C-alpha cells in the first residue's frame, strides 16, 4: 500500500487501520510504504508506473481528485491512469469559530462578515477544507481572507484567536468543540454528522449544492485485471466493516459504507470535475 502522505497523516492512519485485517482476509502480506510529497503526487506517479498486477495499491485522499486541476502538472490523469478499487472512509469538513465571534449559526456569520473583516484558517491551499470555504464565499457573496496552515496547526490557530474562523476536517475540530474552545456552525455534507448531531448541515441553510467530504480511496494502475480488483474490493470492504475498524474510524469522525469498484468509479467521475470547477473559480494554485 503506497500511502500518498507521511506517517501519522489521516491517509496513513486509514491504511494502517486496515493492514492487519487485510492480511487475515487474503492470506497476503500488506505493507505500508509512505511516499509523501507534492500533495500526494509523488506516490501517484510511482503507482501509475507500477506493474498492473494488484501488488501495488495507491492509498490517497480526496486530493487525488483535486490535484490534476490544482497543479500545472500533477503527473497523472485521475480518470485514465488508475482503476478505482474501493472508496474508504470519509468525513465532512466543518466550519467553526472562536467563541469570541458573536455569530451563533452560519447565517449570522455570513451577515457579520459583510460588516467586519474576518480571516479563516484551513489545512492548506487546495485542500477541500480551503475549497469548501471558497465555495461558501462564492455562494454567499462574502469576502473572508484565507490563511493556510499545516493541517494540525489550522484548528489551533482559531482556538488561539489568530484567526476567527476555521474550515477543517472533523477529526481535529471535534475535541475542541466538545471542550468549549470552538463553536461549530455547520458541516459541509448534505446531512448532519452522527458525531455532532446537533450541528446543522450546510444544506439546511439553503446551500443545496454542497456535499463536501474529505475522503480516502484505494487505486490500482490502469490495466490491473478485473478479477484482481474485485478480490481487493471485497477484502477492503470486509476489513472496513469489522467492529474494531468501525470504532477506530468513528473516533476519528470518519465512517465508511460498502461500495463496489464501479460505484467508486462513478463517484470519482463526479468528484474530479466538481473540484476542478471550484479550483478554477477560487484561483487556487499549488505551483
């Protein structure tokens, strides 16, 4: 499993949460190989060139779908150079504010931002946390200044008051929300998150086109035999359905649902153009 990010990153945690189960289910020996760098493009390029025999699998995040439009040359075509194997767990992004901000909900924040100068922290340029807020800014016709951080630092910036607003994935935000150090205003999915059932989804406020997630997926080089893809898909789905893995994902604010390789492929065909349009409208560039 060639993981597109460094040890300890969310993508790495997903891969390592499944390896022992995959070993048991297949009788194989799954090994995690971290190839971080260039937003995941180094790992993608490596797996793209690997033999299409099912023994080299790319484990990536939603950045896999974003990078071809974010980078001048990501080094791969998300829809042509890989075969989707299985969609892993996913988590909505979430908008939070420092308690000093008077807004109690998203519409109030939007109105406040029309009268006051606000900054927001995200997990970095071109991440879905950045692009989700840019989508909101366009839809609500507001201007909030983006301040990119490293993923682990973004939430701390808002807790410390360096920025007033955060757009992050849920795992780093939930403990701070429960501790009262942040106010949660909305999740970016079409429905509420079971982890924070009292926090409205953005669609409840009339932003119907939103259903943004940070998700993780498994990919094989183009040309990998369909029977190999099917075997891997079955094993990954069974591993994700095991009780200890479900609990582990839940602790991180993630959940997974069974899916076929073709269903993941159909999902990917909607995600790539969706994020390309957001990258274009936001003007985000990684180069």
